[in-house]
């Protein structure tokens, strides 16, 4: 029975992620937070970090960069504690993304975090998330006025997303390229 509760709690967070991808941020927050609360209530640390990663994405997209960074830091801490390398890689990406948006003078630190996440995800051969790293670098460099580096990473992201049929990210990349 506890395993079923665990599955239900993670399903709540992933339902929140689905709403995030649809751009329904209120529902995304509601279901992700509900899933995380269930996981905490049953004291299940397994992949708790992914719920915080989802919250980081949501807060980033609604312009709450400080909260996006807090959630990414929490995701990173939990993923490292629980030895979840995939989640750790994603957390580094999101931490760099949020930090770069908040502290535009700290491009080198944000870049380092994103590259650290990309390295982990590449070693694990998780191409979809590695590709998101190129997108996040493109965002970072575009915000910093580093046009050539932004274009280089966004073009890589576009090619990879197209190869994998990742239309959501392909559309976001093309919008940023425009």
C-alpha cells in the first residue's frame, strides 16, 4: 500500500508538469505542490527533488526567479542526498537558468551550473534534458547580449529537438531565435 501512495504522490507532481507544459500555471502549481505534500506526508524522499524541479520551472516561467532559484537549490540538495544523478543534472540546469535571470552580472556562474548539469546528463545519455541545457544556455547568453554564443546554442538545441520530435521545446527555441 505505501508504494501506491508514493506512485500517487509522484503522479500529482507529474500532472503538475503536464499543466506546466500546457501553460496552465495555476493548475501546475496546485498539483505539483499537492504531490510534494503527499510525498512529505508519507516521508518518501525518493525523487522528491523532481517535484521541486517542476516548481522551479513554473516559477521561472511566471517571472518569480527568486522562488525558481530556491526550488532549484532544494531540488539539487535532495537529488544529491538521495544520489539521483538524473535529477541532479536537471537541478544544475535549472539553478543556472534561474540564477542567470536574477543576477545578470553572474553569467559565468550561471553558465558553469548549466554546463555542470549538461555534463551529468550527457554522461547518463539523457539527450532530451541535455538538449534543454543548450536552450537554457541560449537564453542566458541572449539575456547577457552574447548574440553569437546564444545563436550557437539555440541552433544546437533546435537541431536536437527537431531530431527527437520535441515540438514543445522546438517551438520555444524558434520563438527565442526569432
